[in-house]
C-alpha cells in the first residue's frame, strides 16, 4: 500500500514529468553553483570588512547589511536564471 506522499508524488509525476539531466548539464549546473557561491563569499568578505571599519556608525552598518542582502538576492536571481536556461535547453 502506498503512503499519501507516494500517491501525491505519482500524481505530480503524471502532470509535471521530472527532467532527466545529461551529465554535461549536471556539470554546467555545478559550475554555476560554484561560481555564484564564490561571488557570494567574495561579497560577504568585502561587506564584513566594511562593517568592521564602520562598527561605530550604526546607520552605515545597517546600510551595508541592506546592500549585502540586495546583492545576494541579485546574485541568487541570476544564478537561478542561468540554471533555468540550462535545464530547459
């Protein structure tokens, strides 16, 4: 007897078939992840350095944190867009 989860997954598979990725696509997706993780780490290091310099100025620290969040969101969006192009061919 199938569990509710297994039944739901069976129905989902019928309506939205899963994509089978080629080895090359998987490699390209991994490269994109690696590239963007490096960019995020670079931004984190830069912003943390700027925050350390501005530790006494609470407004500047807040501004830097907002800037970092915005840049990370932009990088994540770009990463997902690139990965989507690869997945969709």
